[in-house]
């Protein structure tokens, strides 16, 4: 048995959390490779190290570096409390000097993981491996999956144990390139694939995925088993326990992901598998419910739209030119709705794009509907049970929620509904009550 473990920011936040993680690793000899994040918040109002490092980049030309001073204090404190031999001050001096020379914020942002991995490796007595040696991006900044897998396999094949820094890799010129925030989850998956692990354990501060947001539903039921597809759907809609891109390195490898709680290690958490039969989950139709507010819908009407060659392509090309990403496209014979995340464009850009669509495809009518929330009801069992959709809409009807948009994936694994922002929490609570109570 070979396990790769990733520990998140809360698991690296202070001496007590770090020592818990150390004990978890030591208690199972099969946990041979560990990926760590930068230290997270220790208490309400505290600052994450990565946030301080982003600020340090902005302050790099100033006479004073108050944000980096806080980073220095944080790591010196951790090193002293852990009683490690590493001269962390030497590394901090070098990093502060290099940040002043940085052209992008990626180098600065990545140093929290780099320093934490050095300290964690020292405390364990293991080898430290810099992710920049193995995780590769191409000249355009795109992750190079196959090259990375080769580097990981070669670099770690003779290592008994190693601690690897998460969140970043390197460009062809050797400069540092980061994943998006939360990217240490991706690094963990990359390492798991490269060493052909039997399981990838992702240690965080929650007991895996819940069937709904505990901020909305009191004590929601846990999800013990989840498929990769279900994970993608729920993560996309805001169930943010795991980075939604972290499954991609593992596709085709059949390596399961186990979400565990550093602070409750006896809890089995959620296991995410390539494929899982819903009938093994007590026959539960719906695996989970998740939702997010603040979407915008562009509603387009045109008679005989279905007979007009290139109508959809012309419409979407306008949005592409404005660098606006489309989330959903529910359609009818003479109608099309384009759903967008509102935070990716300002109102001026949106209205310019709509006017260009009007000029390009001459619709009979075009409207903008803002302040929409999207809710996904997800589960493999839905496709095999008559009446699931009816239960969704009856639950919303009983709660006096007006459904503004309906979409369903071709796999019939999800039903997505759009409601007003102010109805988001009420809708999730009603759907949870329908399917889980």
C-alpha cells in the first residue's frame, strides 16, 4: 500500500496543527509522500501566509516591507516552536531579496508552500523536494501533464519518503508558475499519479463532503462515497472542500481520493472514486445539493432560430471576443438563454457585448436578467428513478420559489435550476428536506 498525503493550510497553521499532521503521517508507514500548503489562518481575523506574500509583492519597491515582516515572524515562530535545525532566516533573506526582482507575483505567492515543506521535512527527518523540479508548465503557462508525470516518476522512484511543496511548478525558463488558489490539491494528485499511489489522502479541516452546505442546512448528512463526475458538479457549484481541477491528473489512473479531517483523524471522511454505483449508497438518488449566487442570464428570442445556420456560433463568438466565459446554454426552438457568472465582467462590458449580439444575429428580443442563483441537484441515481425532477419542482413550489431557468446534463446526473439570489438558501433547504429528510 502506497499513500500520498496532502495537508491544507489549516493543518499547517500553527505548532499544534502541524504536530497533528506529523502524527498522522508517522502512524501509517504507507504514507510515504506528503504535499503541504502554506500556513493558513490560526484564528478569526488572522491572515493567511499566501495573502501576506501577495501583499509583499506589491510592496517590493517600498522602503518598508510590513507584509513580509509578518511572514518572517510567522515562519521563525513555527521553526522555533517545532525545534527544527533548519536556519529558516537564511531562506527568508534570500526570498525577500528575490521578491524585489520578481516580474510576476507567482514567485512570491509560492514561497509559503516552499518554506513550509522545508520545515515539515526537517521535523519528519525526510527529504525535501521542490515542486519546481517536477511540476512543469509550457511556454504559454499551461500545465504540462505528461512531462510532469515523467519528472515525478523519475525524481521519486528511489525516494523512500519525501515532502513536496504544493501549489506551484516551473516554466521552461525556470521561473515559478502557480496554479490557481487551492492548487496544492492539484499537486497532491500529480504526485499520487506519478508514484502510482494506491490512494491520495487530502487532509483538511472538515470531515469530507456534506450533502448540503452546513451554513444553510443544520447538520447535513455526510457523503461517504462520491464519483469523480459528482465531485466536479458539486465543486463547480460551490462545494469547495477540494479544488475542482484536482481530479484531472488522476483520470485514467483509478486512484481514489480520500478527504480526511486533520483534527478528527478517526473519521473516515469522503472517498472519491472514478466510478461508484449509487445502489451501494443505500439507494440514495441524490448525492448532494450545492448552489452559488450572482449569475447573469442573456435571454434571446428569434422566430425560426433553429433553422438559421450558425446562429449559436455567431452569438457565442461575440462573448468569446469579450473574454466572457459561458456557463450554461438552455435552448428552445426559438429561444436561447446564456448563463454567465456576473463577476467576470462589468456592466459596461456586458451591455457592449449584448449590443454586438443584437447587431450580429438580429434577434426579435434580447433581455438581461441579473442576480440569479444557480443550484445543482447531483446524483447518479437520478437517471434511474422516475419522478426525480417532479420532486425537485414540487419542493420549490411548496417553498414558494419561482424557478427562472432549468438545465439538465446529457448524463441525467444533474438538474440545475436558476432562482433569484434571495431564494438561494431557502431553495437549498427545501431540496435537502425533500431528498434527505
